[in-house]
C-alpha cells in the first residue's frame, strides 16, 4: 500500500493540535473520570481573541471510535480569530458555511457573531453535539447573525442539494479539513480531497471565498491544490504564498506551522484596481534662474 510521506513542514506539527483541550479536572481524559450522563459533563472554555466571551466546547473524551470531530483543534481557534479580525470588517454579510465544524463549531459561531447567516456542517453523527454547543454559544449577547447546525457529507451531489436549500456561500470555512497522515492510503486521501474540492466548488457563490487553514503533515496534501482547476477553483492571487497569521493575538507557538489560503472560483471577477496618489518630492532649495 502506498502511503503519504511527511513534508518538511511536518516538523512544525505539535501533538496538541489534534488533542482535546484538557479540562483542569480531567487532564488525562480517561473515560471513567467523566460523568456517565453526557449532559452533566463539564465543558472547556475556549478563548478567542476579539470575542468578548469564551466559547464552551463540550468535553467528550473517549478511547473508542473516531475522536477527530470531538477535539478542539488548534486551527479552529486561529480560524475563528481570523474571521473576527478580517472577515468581520468586510462588506460580505451573506451566507457562511463551515465544513467539518466538529462538536464545538467555533469558527462558525464567530462568523455568526460578525453578521453572517451561518451553517455549521459535519457528518450526521456530529450534529447533535454541534447543536447543543451552538445553543450554549448563543446564550451570549452581541450576535448580529445566526448559526445553526446542519448535516453535510462532502461530495458534489450532497453540496448541490445543500446549496439548493440554503443558498450558495459568500464565505466557506475549512479549518483543519485538509490532512493526510503518514499512514494514509493514497487512494483514500485523493478521494477525500477531491470530495472536499468539489464541495467547495458547489457551495461558493460567484465572488465568494473559501478560507482553508491547515497544518501540513505530508506531501499528499498537495493533491488538493492540484485538483482545484478541475473544479473551476484557484488560489486567490494575494494568498499564493499563504496569508499571515501573526496579527491575530496569539503567541507564536499557537500559529507555528499553520498555513492559511484563500480559494475562489476561477471565473470570479477580478478585484478592482486600487489607485493611489503618486507622491513627488520637489526640491526645497532655490534653483538658479538660467536666464539671469
């Protein structure tokens, strides 16, 4: 079986980026330490720079099944801060869709705080947890938009059906959706990345943008970027080499190794040129009149 090979950027991968944020009472996450009734289990407060209140992430630590969606990934907090600082200042106030929102739906919540009509999407088995977390988030004041959990499995047909019901998105959020670990089967990885690209293509409005934030782990992730033209997508010109993350209020180690890119439709209108005045420095010393 062919497997992915780690990239140089994988050296920046920190173990905590795929672990649950530890609860102070249950730092080891042992299942038997948690209350048997899920609704009585404590949550974890996640602080996002720019948000005036913490977001309570459900505490669900288990050694069985796939825990990926029940973890608060490092990239989710960084994406949320990016949305608050930059997307909140933009003129877009339409539909936002988060892909793979997980149990806490943190970036989707921040998009709603900025005024978007937001859908936090994930596989059907995750929606109950996402809905409960969103209900808790919305108890806070200050939201100028809406957010709700919705089921969406990646793929062209599913995305088309979702867009027909909810409309195309001005903002698609994909934090830590792109990853291929060292032992990943290349066939499975390629199929997943094509499904992700086709989903983005069917959800994006004509001038919408998809923010893709991830922590590079292997060279297989480059397959996603190579697949974009087949789905009429491209990296936005101002993000060909990545978008800076050093202005979001996090310590350097919180953003170390993370990459953020903006993806748009290949037929999107080009941004209008920006005209700036030309500053001319005139001499300040008198000039001798050549006619004298």
